[in-house]
């Protein structure tokens, strides 16, 4: 976080909770809300991609170990 700016933590990257989190913060600036939505969506996609890569790596390692036994 930037120590010089007034940054607020929104809550989570779950798009289903955006409306309640933004209402909680009391944001009315549509540009800020759009930017928060963009960043949260990007974080959500990145997190899901990382989970998928981790799953595939684990699966391939287990499959490789199973064949050598």
C-alpha cells in the first residue's frame, strides 16, 4: 500500500461481494468503483489461474510417481 495516499482495503476479490463491500465503504465515485472492479477481477482471475497451475503440477507429479512404482 502507498503510505502517502488514502488507500482502502475493499475486502475480497470475490466479484459476488463487490456491491456490499462498496456500500460499506460509502464510495460514490464511479471511476473509483470501476477501477476497484477491474483490479479485483484481475486478482480473482490470477488467483484462479495459479490454483489451476498448482493443481496440474501436483496431478502430473503424482501421475509420474505412480508409473515408476
